[in-house]
């Protein structure tokens, strides 16, 4: 503590605080690049994998929806065809 007081007396408060802020900035920079950056990189990789899976599921849903629409369309034609045949049979009996 006495060293800091001597430095303030010798160089002035603003100079000592500027050097102190430099050390704090250096510490934060090293902490961010050594500890935070790898975690963010890993999270980024997981995020990309999840986005790829979501795209695959979206494509699967689109294909499934097209198949269901095709089946419903064909089934609708079959139902319509059966209805027309039934009407023809009723008309023949009449």
C-alpha cells in the first residue's frame, strides 16, 4: 500500500491510475481470449449442428407434407369416383 502512495506522490494520480487500468485491461483481454473464446467457439459448433438438424427436419416435413397432400388428393379422387359410380348405379335402378 505504501508503494502505491509513493508512486502517486512521485508520478501523480492520473498516471498511476492509467497504468492500473492498463493492467486491468490486459487481464480482462487475456481472460476473454483464453477462457471465453474457446467456450464460444464450442457453442458456435453446437449451434451450427443444431441449425443443420433443423434444416434436415424442415426438409423432411416438407417432403412428408407433399406425400400427405398427394395421398389426400388421390384418395379424394377415389372417393369422388366411388360417389359418381354409386350415383350411376342409383340412377340405373331408378
